[in-house]
C-alpha cells in the first residue's frame, strides 16, 4: 500500500484531517509528573491514547526525544509503537544530507524505526531527496514553505518570476515520478494563499500543514485553500499536548483534539 493510501484510509475512518503533533518538553511536565525520562514517556503515551480516535496521523518532533540521548530514542520507538497500526506516523526530522549519509538517515527512520513518513530538507538537491522517496510504501514531506518568521529569508528568493519554494515543489515532483515511494510537502498554515499555490502545483501530493493552534493558522482558511483534491494533514501540537498543565492533561488533550478535528471538518 502507498503511504498516501494509508493516510486517505485513516482520514476516512476517523472523519479527520487532524495530525496530532508530539512535541513533548521534558521541562514542561503537567502537574503530577516529574521532569524525568520515565514521566516524559508516560506523558507522551497518555497523550497518544487520549487523542488516537480523533487523529488521522501522528507527527513526532524528534528533537524533543533526541535531547535525552539514547534513552530518548528508545522512548521514541516505544511511543511510536503505541500508535494504532492504521494511523500513519511522521518522523519530524527535517533531515537533509547527501549520499550515504542520506541513505543512513532514511534507513534509520523509514527502515529500522519503521515510520511511515519523514520530513526532509531539499536544500542539498536531488541526492539528498532520492534516498527518502525511493522506498515503496514510504513518503517524504519536503519543506516547501514554512510558517516561522525566518521563512522569508530564503524561501521567497525569486528568479524569472519563480519563488524558491515553487522551484522546490516542481523539482521534487519530477524526482518523485521516478521513485517507488512518494513525495509530499510541508506548507505553513499561516499563509493560505501559499497553500493554494502549492496545491495547484502539486495536485495529488499530500500536504503536511503545521501552524494551526498556537501559531494562529485558521482551520477554515487552511481547508479552503487545500480544496477538495489531495490529502492535507493539518498538524496541531502544543495546543493539544498542553491544553492543560494540571492533572487533567490527558482529558484536556482529548477535548482539544476533538475540537480541532471538528473545526477542520
């Protein structure tokens, strides 16, 4: 099965466009939990259990696990294994290197850890992208247009009327046509016009859209910009994970996930 098919089936089964982002900060544990690896893992696993009926995907921000060293990577694997098998997983790694280094990253996250998809950076070109999109059944979300303040530093660079993020989408679409895996794109939720632009350039590609929730992206504008063609996974992280800092954090996360799922519908 193609990864995009698994995504489509998960969306239909749960009537959901919501991707729950797992961004756990060990220095920000809710009441009743300590700033320890054990409670960190407990927190993540309880959030997954509380939101799995509302989510069509889970995105794990690797930085928050890697900061704990080897123990964090062990926790990552155990937490990812808690996700129901019919829900796609995304390794939010933003890897971007060349040659055998890219091959090693792809093998680590799409092979050994068996994530369904991964986020990558195409700045180093074709040989940095192909190792991630050549794997049958796997998908790489390439950074196209992000929602952070520094996005304008490079992404709007223009040549012959073509912005850099447009060229990234065009080239990666071409490379994807040669690959056995798939390519999607990361597009920030805070500029709906860019979502429409990328969707027009990549009509069948899955879009991963972060920025709804804490960053202020509007759910209705995001869904309208995506249109009716093509999968969009709308990621919400902190507004769900930290819906409450009290002992009712899992109940609050479930309620927040339900609210975002409904608003995206």
